[in-house]
């Protein structure tokens, strides 16, 4: 019952607030561009259905909040509805025709349609610019710890190597490597890496891997057998940590386990993996003093990429945060924001293509319940968590609407491209048919996402 209450008291309010903000940004992008071309907006609505409250401005635009907070629209003069898909049949005066949407030149209509997605992407860039200018850009060096016997080790990489390029794309941060692992499941990837003063090349064949996330969905990725090279410093503890019970504290530097030196954090599971329940001598450094204690690792069940389950030993400690921050002036912060938005955009389109082709499971699509839960969980992480969610969802809203599907902005742009090439628009009959197909596709996506939400509801509310 507590989880159900949280859904409505915490998750849902944050979901509505964030969605309302992003829908306003999107629709205001359409509206602002339309005003530049002298197009009259009759209605600016946040939400659908009956109006809850609103007002009419001096230009005659009705601004309103509607009952169903799952989107919004701007209805321009001459539209048959809020989608700006088809012209209405109502007669217009000569003055009204000058301000009607469908009487504008092709470039003006295309600019108005593009304004919504562009506003979402620009909004994300501006937020990131502010964050990177004030707090700096998070940066983890692409220096790797290589798992013994893993794909990277077989390709000749060693711990301490710095990845320079992966699959022909420059690697600037360790996060770039993680993105590649998510996107490419088993295709061989060219790799260029630096070892000392030598620049070496090779090829990594990712190990196809499946994991189950917190929503009980199957997540597929290509395991490269690479971890971030972190010093073995205790950054925190998880529940029932034997290391904490044995006296370790945050900031302690692990030196050796059972007499074997610990060179980096991800080496710890290698040293204790098969020692669950056995006493181990652990030597560590605390403020320059060399100390020793005895720890009995807890037994945990883990599932490897092949689906096999193993019992391993865990100290249940977390690594210290090794993220660095790059300072930027305003142009540098803006360029960093553009790069981050571009990376998110390419990840979205690649993932969608993989879902369409069946490479990635369709149950990764989520609907309102998952978004609401993500919004609620972001609230617990404070303003940083909320800001990250707003940025991510703003990018998704922008790039999703650019898909060439009728009913979406990208579908309208595809029709305008046809009109530009052929010199005439699609016939009204063809437009109506394409809109019906687009509507069916959107409804289908919504049904799949809702089914996934309902199917995972017991995991969401646990």
C-alpha cells in the first residue's frame, strides 16, 4: 500500500510537472516560429479534453489548461484540428487567409513544424550549458581495467590502457565506452588505444549479454570486458556489508587481499570471487597508516552473460567517485551541451532502429508509469536528479517527434519534402490515409508501452 501511495503522492505529481514543462516548451516552439511568420494561433493548450481554466490574450489566442495532462497542441487559423494536419473547410476572409497556416509558403510551414522539436533540443542544450558553466562537465578518463579472459583481454588490451577510438569514433570519456557497449551487441568493433607512448590497434568482439533491470525487463548489450580504472578506495557501503562490520571506513585505500596486491577497484571481485564464507586478511591504508583486518565475504548469487548462476563473495563496498569536472567558459559549455545532446540523439535513433529490426527487445519501451516512477525517483536525488531527467526527456520528446511517422512533426516534414520535390502537395485523400496509418502506429506504440507498464506494474510498485 505504501508503494501505491507513493505512485500518486510522489511519482505522479513530479511526472505531471515535468511533462507540463516539456510540452509547453515544445508547443511554444511551434507558436514562436508561427508568430514570426504572422500566423495566427487560435488555441494554445496544455493537455487534452475539456478545459479546466484559461484566458484569451489581446491577439485572440486562447491559452488553456485541459483535463488530460498527457500532451498539448497549438491550433492555428485554418487548421482542421490541433495537429495542423489538414486544412479546415470553413470559409476565411481575405485578411484571415493571410494569417492562416495552410496559406503560408512551404518553407514557413516546415519551419513552424520543426519549431517544436527544435525547442526541446535547444532547451536541453541551454540547461546543459548552464550546468557545465556553473558546475563543470563530468568527465571520467577512458583509462580501463581489463577483465581477465574477457573480449578486451582477448583483443590484446591490458589494464591501464587508454581507449582513443572505438568503432571508428573518438572516445573522450569512459561514458563513451559505456554507450558503445549498450548500442552494439555482438558486432566486431575496431579499437585504438594508447599504452605508454605507443598507439596500438585491435578488434574487440563483444560478448552478447542480457541483464534484467529494476522493471524486470531484459536489457541487451555487448559486454567488452572493460571496467573503469578506479583506485581501490572505499567510497561507501551497501546493506549488511562485511567490510563495514570489520572496521573499514569511507576513504580507506585497500592494499592487499589475502596477500595479493589490489591495483584497482574492479580487481576486488577477482580476488574474492570464490572465497565466500572464508576469512580473508585485508591490508589497507588509512591516513598514511598501514592497518589490517579480517573480513568474511558475503555470498551473493550472480548471473553471467550466458545465463549461468554462480555464487560469489562480496565485500559490499562501493568505489569512491572518481569523476572529474572540466571547467568551461560559456562557448565551451554550450559546445559541450551540443555534444551531449547529439550523443543522446544518436543513441535514441540507434536504439529505435534496433527495436524495429528485432535486435533489441520491444519490452524496453516504457509508458507513463515508468516515466512517472523515474520522475519520482529523480526527486529523491534532489535538483540534480530532476534536472538530468528533464534534460533526457526533453531530448527524447524532441527526437521522437522527428520520426517520419504521420501524426508526428516528422511525418508533416516528410509530406512537405514530397511537396517540395513534386511541386504539389499530397492529395487530401492520400493525406487522410497516411494520417490514419500514422495514428494506428502511434496507438500501437502506446499500447505496447502501456502493456509493458502493466506487465511490470508489480515490480514498479514493490
